[in-house]
C-alpha cells in the first residue's frame, strides 16, 4: 500500500477528486490511502492564523513556518520513513519518471503551499520540492491531486490492466500513438489499414512509428531523450522541412562596413559540411563570384568527394558530397525553386543587435510543421549586408554568451545553429 498524507489549508478541495473513478477504487481495494492534515490544527493562537506579511514588503501573504513545521514533525513521529515533498514553483518539474520514482515509496507527504508561498525556513524540514509545470496556480492542492493520480496509476493493481500504464504517453519517453474504435469509417475518415490487418507485428511497428511522429511534431523536446533506431532517426529527418545552408562570401561587410568579397577557407568548407551531414541538411552552398576562388573551393570539395580523399576518408566524402559552389545567392534560389517548385524561405543570421528576431524555438516549430524548403544564410567577414537581410523571411536570434565578446567563427556559429534547430 502507498500512503499519501496531504498537508493543506483547504482539505475540502480533495473530496471530489478522491471519491471518483480510479482513485476511489484504489482506496477501496486498500492499494492507496489518503490522509488530510490541516496546519490550522497546529496553531497556538485563538484565531488559528497560518499566514503573515512578508519581511521586506511586497504583495500578498506568506505561510508562517510554525504551523507547517509542527505538522511535519508530528507526521514524522507517526511515519518515520515518509518522504516529505513541498509542492512549489521552485521545485523540479514533475514528469513520468518522477511518478515512477515516487511510486516506489511507501509513505509520501505532500505539502501544499498557498498565497505567495511558504516561509523559506520550512524547506529545512522537507526532502524534495516538485513543480507540476511552468505556470501559476492558486496553491499546491491541484498539484497534489495531479501527483496522487499520476503516482497511484503506477501502483501494482490500481489499473485493471497491468499493461495499460506501459502504453500510455510518456511511459517510454514518447507520446502515445493515435487510438481508434468502431465504426471503421466515420464521416469519410477511416481507421488506418495497419490496425485492421490482424498482423500484430505490423500493428506494433505502426504504433511505434506514429508515437515517434506525434512526439517529433508536438513535443520535439522529448525526442532527444529517447533511444531511437537508425530507421526512426531517418524518419524524423524526412519529416522535417528540407534545410539547406549557404555560406556567403559576397556581398558581405568588412570591418569598415565596406562591401567586399572574402576569401574561401578550407576549414569553413570542411567543418560546415561535416556539421551539415551530422544534422541532416540537404545541401550546402558555397557562394563566391570570383572564378579563382571558385576553383579553389571546387578543388577542396572534389578532392574529398570524388578524388583520392574519398578513398582515404569515406565519412569526409559523405559530408563534402553536400557541398556545391555557386556564383550568386540568386543562383542558389533558382536551383532550389526548380527542385521544389517554390521559392525557399530565407533565414539569415546576424550578430548585430537590433531588429525583430525569430527565435530558435519558433523556427524549429516551422521546420516540423511545414514541408516548405528553408535556406539558412551564413555571412563571412563582418556579416551579411543590409540588402541581403532585407530580402530574408526571417532573421534568426543572435548567438550570445554571457560576456561582451561576440566573435564566433562562422563554422562555430553554423554548428551551434544547426544543433539548436536540428539536434537531439
């Protein structure tokens, strides 16, 4: 049995949730128990005051330490092995792994904060702090109900089907696959053929594939924590919008803000191609109008993609095979428009302050929710010209550290940008 003790100023808030559905049945079966403790019962004044104004001023009231700590100490006498958890916005974020961890305990004490929170000194008497998410609610009571429900489902015997918890969202790190029931067709929408096949292995594969797709589309932050097969990784790459990178050597600024052409470097071509291959971009353009520099870029690329280097280092060949040399940015746009039938959406990068920026999270959502091709343009020298930036659809937020030094190499910036947008 798992015993929950709830320390709350509002015990009546638990009456309805605890007396319906799974939680009610779990208590009736003796699999869990819930005891409510009111800190007001541990006050010593006739008005049973449990809150006071905060030192230093500010809005609202703060729960006093004396009643809460007195309740904790009394519970500890009766339940010496209990784990004491404060439900607080400052706590670690509660998830399925947290629920599984807590389900192994025999006695849990959940302390519900109220008002502007509890006196900081109460935290000297607890074992852990938990938050149910990055938003504000009126107190810890709704959070306690969430924790009780999620943890109780993992107690053996609580769910009628012991395997139900294994199939639910987050149990394996992924969102659950879509579910269907009768009728087989509803208003033109049919049940997927795989589910009607009767082939259990095919059904299992379909469900796994749908879980991966749903998670990538709706919660891409979860995908990186899951052990995926090579086929599933390829599926995710193919689900995203096609991404290309262009390294622009003209037109760019020099340090005096004059428009110049910069030199091609071996390191930039190598490293950006290798980053691009690692993160699954579809192609890498080196844009340089000077014929002598074009020949140098092609010599570097050909050596590794088709020449002796391709035999010497097969992985380098894979990366450099992404690279193409173009005279102008317009040539790149024409190539991509011919390939996809639409003009690519242009994303430019700039370390210069100012202007409206698109965040990495926003662009990541776009890559997941569209099939439109995207071209990320990287500038050399002292950055892209205003003319190029004005032609873009999006200006990506700048890469910034915590110092006033802001001089990343273009190949370093490329790796960071690709990792933030396409990495696990």
